[in-house]
């Protein structure tokens, strides 16, 4: 169900990204689609690996460390955390301000909620390192 929700959310936002009919918004929507589709495939891979080891379709309790790492990577890619953050500035530069506001707030709530719900079963050190890297890169990017 989580995967279906992510996909429906992504497909609902793409028309908003292409509100302006110009090449920049088309390019931004395409980059957003490919990045989110890749993250969704990784999410499904983590679910299938977890299914192989546990026999359950649940993602709330990950039984395999590989599934846990892949799930963390997929969710951080959807969130735009470093080192998977390179799509965020390129997409936000090519879309209108109202679409950018939705993309940078509303679209982050679902992955953040799932990340919070699975936090007892994921590697928090890796997540902490990605968060610190995002803070550092964001700070350095703000100086430019």
C-alpha cells in the first residue's frame, strides 16, 4: 500500500510541475519522474527482499539488513537527502513557485512518515550520516 500511495502521489504532482508549457518545466517534470520512479523501484526491491526472508509483505518490520539499507536509500532518494539530492535544485528551478512549494513540502511528508515508522528497524547511523551530509551541503550551497 505504501508503494501505491507513493506512486499515486508522484503521478498527481507531475501535471502541476508542467503547469507552464515550456522546455524547462518539461525537463524538470521528466527529471522528477525518473528520480522518483528509480526510488520506487528500490522501495519495491526492498519489499521483495524482505518478503523472501520473512514471508510477509510488511515494510514496517524489516527482517534483513540489505532490505533495511535499500529501503533507507529509496526513502532518502524520495526526500532528496544527500547524496541523492542533485535532482532537487534542478527540478525546483524549472517549475513555478507554487509547484515548488508543494514539491518541497507536501511531497516530503509521506516518505518522512514512513522513515519515522520504520526507524526501529533501519540503520540509524547511516541515516544520521546522510542527514549531516545534507546539512553541510545545504549550508555550503547557501553560501554561494
